[in-house]
C-alpha cells in the first residue's frame, strides 16, 4: 500500500515543485532495475529505454483519449503503478549491475556527437542566430509544429485533427508521430507544465529533442556494435570502436538528420539498431526477448515506418530460429504477437487510408549517393566476416541482417529503374538504414586479430592505447572531419565536403531569412482570423520566412494555404496567396520592390483592399 501511495505522491510533489523533469529518468532507472538481462549497467539502461520508447508510442493512444492528456502527474503515476504491479506479481526486486569502464564508451560517443552538431546552435546569437541554422531544413518547421500540436491537444494529432488544425500542418496528422509524441511528453515533464512556451523557448526545446534523438542514434549504433562484437571488446577496444563509429557517423550523411531536421528517422534508426543487435545476440530470457522485440517493432512503426520490412524479416527469422523456446511461452507469445501485430502497422494503415503515402515514395529530388563509401565499409565488414566471423553464430546472424538490408535497398533501386527515373528521396532512406547496419558490423574487423591474453594486454597497455588513438585519428581523416573531403564528401556549391564541415562552417545557415522572420515575429503578433505573409523579391525566401513565422506563432496549420502549393517567386506568389487564402491578409514587405508587387496587385484588383493590407517590414 505504501508503494502505491508513493507512486502517486512523488509525481504530485515533483510537479508542484517544478521538478517533474526528474520523473522520466527515475522511470528509466526503475525499469532497468526490474530487468534481469544484460551484463552491464548500460545494457540494462539501453534495453529499458527500448521497452519504454515502444510503450510510450503505444500508451500515446491512451493519452490521446483519457481526460488528462500528457499531464506529468497521471502519466508518471500510471508508470510507477505499472512498475510496482510488475514487481509484486513477479517477485522481482529492483537491482542494478555495477557500471564498467566499457559502459562509458557509447555514452561518450553520443555526447560528443550531440555536442559536435549542437555547436552552431550553442555559439549562435539569440533567436535569430539559432533560427538561421534551423531554417536550413524546412522540415524543422513541420516537426516543431507537430510536436507543439501534440502538446496542445494532449495526444496524437490523428486523434484530435480538428483541435490540432491551427497549430500542426495537415500533412503531419497521419505522419508517424513516435518522435513527436515522445518529445512532447518529455518536454511537458521538463517544463512541469502543459502550457505552450514562447517562440524562442519552443524552438530551443524542439532543437534539444532533435539533437537528443541523434545522440540516441549514435549511442544505439555504438552499443549495438559492441554487443555484436561481444567478448572481442576489452575497454581499450571498446573506446577505439566508439571513436571510429563516432567519426564515421559525423562524417557521413547521418549528420544531415540534424542539419535538415529528420528527428523521426533518427529515432526509428536508433530502435532498428537495437533490434539488429538483439536479433544477432538475443538476451538470455526468452520472455524478455519477446517483449523487447515487440516494443521495438511498435516503436519503429510509430517513429519511421519505412524500416518495417527489414525489421519484420529480422523478427520473423528470430522467431523461426528460436521456435522451440518460444513455444514454451504460448500465452506470452500470443499476447505480444497480438499487441505487436495490431499496433505496429497502425500508422501505416492510417497513412494508406487517409493520405497519399504510396505516391510519396516517388516524390522528392534525385539521390546520387557516394557508393565508394558503402563499398569501403562493406569491404571492411566482409574482411572480418571471411576471416572467421562466419564460423560464429552471432556473425552469421549479422550477415543475414546485412543481406536483408542490402536486398531492401536494392529493391528500391530496382523499382526506380523499372519506372525509368533516377532514384528518389526515399531510396536515400534505405541507404541510411544500410549505413547504420554496416556501422554496427565494423567491429568484425577485430576478428582479424585475436584478443591478447590478460598478462600481455597489461604489459602492452600503452602500445595498444596508442594503436587505438591512431585508428580513431585515421578514421577521422578518412571521414573528412578535419578539412572536409573524405569518403563521404558531397558537392556543396563550388566545393566538395562533408555535411558536418558544411554545417560547422556556416555554409548552410540562412541569417538574412532568420533576421526577417524574427523582425516579422515582433512586428506582427497573431490576430485571430488574419494571416501574415512575408513578401520578398528573392525567390523562395518569402515562402520560407512565412513558413517559420507561422510555426513560431503557433499557427502553422491555419496559415498553410498561404505558403503550400503556390509559386515560390513574385509576382505569381502574391497573386496565388490571395486566391488560396480567404481570410484577411497582412503582407509584410522586405523591400520597396516587394511592396510594389502587392500594390500593383491591389491596383489591378481594387476589391482586395477590403481584406488585404501591405506594410514595410521594420
């Protein structure tokens, strides 16, 4: 009884004191303490996070319809109650293993990767400085609007489309919202409030969660690589592997997830990486393994459903391989299978029924990847596999996972060949998955040289540490992190470099557009029933500034007719806006030439003056 009281009193007190942000880490630690799988503390925490992320995606359906939405007290109280009930039913008492030195390697990798990509935001000057980088990827506006829409309605957008219509764009209503709901829920805990924040606070918090999703991806990849490598790793090799993978992640196109704003894909790939590791090297308890795989399937389905074909093949292969052990838990198998089968495809089914997701596969620009980078990584992994890895069950399973991923990417590539077009946007996503699976297999290179004995390892510790540092330094150079270039280099204007180098150098930021947006935000506060549109004599800039202005004002959805599906250049853009948007329109002109465009339109169509005004941007 005392435990049940504490399960609700602790959230109440934390919320009242403004400390609700401490509750999610507490739930994570308690979940890890109730698990009985994993050798190390980090194993427990990663597996607990996998369970909780899948559970949050599923529980989001409950949050969407119960009367309390995402309020921290009922959410945390329910979580603590479930954990207490599990402990009472099973007789398990909280216990955590001691941390090891190798646990620190994936954590440091995630922190370094996150800080490296957060640096432009950290050094930026105020809202305009951070917005200049955020505007590099217009997807940031949509993901921010979706996250804030979920906070406003207290659940998934598809559960309350009318209530979310003002804040979130229509295209996000049936988009997979695993990241957005998780970020919105954690943000509500962090703020100890369900109220919306101001524009600067809203942007900062969203960017923080997007960076956290990328950090989780790096953590998951490094952890998965270490789990697959297993006993090949001692502490020195664990840190060397973490350094190599961090350099490769930062040098590769995975950096683009932060630059352009793909937080949902970051989360989906992180969960997929954990699943690959668990399929290759399952946990000792069949029941726990079943629950973990089910939670990961649900998480991937809600975060980034495109990876589900590969995930489904891997889970099916594991079920077939372990069919005898699974048959001994028929009730658990039936329960997990039913829940997983119902929830995992839910976003896919909703998207197919209510949107044109199938048609979206062929949209977007052409994708022309650096295949030499994939060839180099594949050759490295193959060297380890053929050097003895294929004699070991864990590496044979990894080879099967890699083959399934290659087949998935090749299938997409063949699909576009049949259509007679260049491979499109979503083909690049299959290559992101392939890159992550290849990174997980980089540890196979350790099979080229057997692990030394303990006495020899102690005697040669400095030499081995020097070798590890040299390996990380060499990978950093090959990945092009120091001076650009490298195996992942992409064309940026008149030079070829990495996404990370372009990001750090300021090549990609948009200071003029950000300055205009911030000035418009101050000059034109939201008026009910009116839309504000920025007019610029630079192509696409008015669109981008209006887009982010509406997002920061919390009116992205309501203002969508003023910037979606219309021309990007003047004077065609202004003429299209007055046709698409039937409400009163306030045009903010960034220059006399831009103002002249609107005045000319009003001269030609004087009837518009009743609902259209134009003023210079101050």
